[in-house]
C-alpha cells in the first residue's frame, strides 16, 4: 500500500505528537507513525515544566490536562548527609503555571493525539515501524514502514525524525550524533508511599551514591544512579544489595524495600548526551532526542523536545500548507534551537562533572553547599528560570486555519 502526505512524522513521543497536532491545526496533511501498538511504557519522562504547560494553554488544552491524573511540584531540593538544601522554588517564577506537572507520559500522548484526531487532515498509524527513507534526486521524499500487514511506502514533502535517541530515520539518513559523554546510567523502580512521606521531589546525595525520589501519590518513583554500564555489576550484587543501599540513603523507605521483589521490576535508562551537527537534509528534519539526546539532569528533555516541535511548526507550517519545505527553513529551525540545546547540555555536563561523577567515585563531600540556604538566593532565580522555562521558550505562532471538530464534555 502506497500513500502520500505533505508531512510524515516518525515517532509518537512528545515532540512528534505535538508537532503533528500543530501541523494538523495549520491545515497540513500529516501522518504520525508510532512503532509500538500503544503508548503504555513505564519510566518514561513525564515532567511537564511551565514552558510546556504554557504551550498547552496556547493550544487550548490546559483544561484537558488538568483533568488528567497528575501531581504538581512547586519546588526542588537536595538532601545531603548534612541536611536539606532548597534548590529552586517555582512559586517565585511569576508565571501562569509556577510548577512542574508530573503526568504519566501515555496520558499526555493520548491527550495530544486525541486533540490532533479532531482534525480531518491528521492520521495516526500505530504499530508502524520505519525501515527506510524514500529518496529522489538527493532528497528525502517520505519513508518505508512496516506494520502487521507488511511493508508500505508513505511519500511526503517533509519527513520529520522524532523517533528518539535510537532514531531509525537518523540512521537511514546517515547522520551520526557526536557523543558528549555521561558518567552514569539510571535504574528506575517503585516503592509504596505512605501518608506523611512528603510532597516534593528531591535529589538524595551521599558519598558514592545518589538518587532522585519523585512522589507519585500511592508510590515513590525512584531513580537510582549507577556508574556508566554498571547495571550488570548491580545485578551480580543481587536485589538485596540494592534494597539495602536505598534503605541507607532513605531510611524512611527501608522497611518497604521488600516490596521490590527482583530486577524484573526494574527499568534501566542508558544515559546519553549527544547531538548531531546537522539536523536536516533536503526534505528531512530531526527534532527532539533524534537531534540531541539529553541527560535526565533537570528533567528538561521532554520540554526541550516540545520546544523544538513548536519552533518547527512556527517556521514550517505555513510553507508546508502550500506544499513547500525549502532546506533554508529547515536550517532556520536548527539555528533557532541549537543554542538552547548547547547551553542546556553544557549545564548538564557541569552537573555531571562537578556533582554526579565525584559522588559516584565516593568523594566524601562531592559538592559543598553553603550552611546558610539564603546564600543560594543569588543563583536560585537563575536555576528556577532555567529549569522552568528553559533558555529560549517558544510560543505557538503557527496558523490555526482548520477548526477542530467539537468534542462533547471536553473539560475547560
């Protein structure tokens, strides 16, 4: 089966889904390909920062988002062996949404693709895995994909690779990211929560060990940081060793660690920090992790990817609605989003080198904090703005030429 579209987007993650919605809203014929049969995968990034919440507001989806199961975090803190140090309070951000919303990613993706499906020019193909690019005259002209019925061609004026850090589109285009290095991987798992545990996420830092704790209402989502490629060693040490280590870091959870039955309940994130030098080829654009894999530091990966999508739609939706995608505009997308990417990755590398690497190497004091937290007030607003809004927050400026079909009972 061969089909054609103005825009085909590979990857139904946050960047691809938001870009598809924006293109459909602007009247562009768009198909979104997702290689899995559903969005239900655990331990995926799900921190929606104020910059992303603003984008959803501009798209008229704020009410629907608020109706989803979610938790709000108004601040972040670091817990050391010496006590708790506040890192940032978003309450002082002077923003309509002064918090981070923790929303399960599958719920967020369902919301965005459901909104896109209200437009007749949007199509979502699940279980559709890209296996190659269609090339004509030195330009990408769509993709070949495989689903349960076999292999198909989908031709397009513009092909967008939004298919993550292991991008099939990027590989097919011969684009290779430059690795910036990461000293750690992350092990994810859950532990039950009890009343009185606390409401804010925090980083627990100690000599030789560190982890992030995120409250999810009925459970804690824990990110246990290990040395790069250290998961096999962790498994060899056994699940009891992991339980004991977490119990020492967070004594209030020690009595609940038996709930972690084994490593089959553990997810592993192989941390990467990289970016391609060139995000585009004629007829082809990479965005999100396909263009720049981010470290989980600051939890900004999803938000940076969504900002890429908004910038791409702002620059490309109008020309695409007329059937054009000149490479000069693709270059403008990269030029606009490259600086936020470089600055964010630089900040992540600083934290890796000055905080995470020394901690994993067992430094007695991996980082020195002032005894008086008020001394952090100088950097607090900077950290707050950097995490909450990013370096260059985007606003929806792409045209809204196609009215969506009304949905009965839509919140807000």
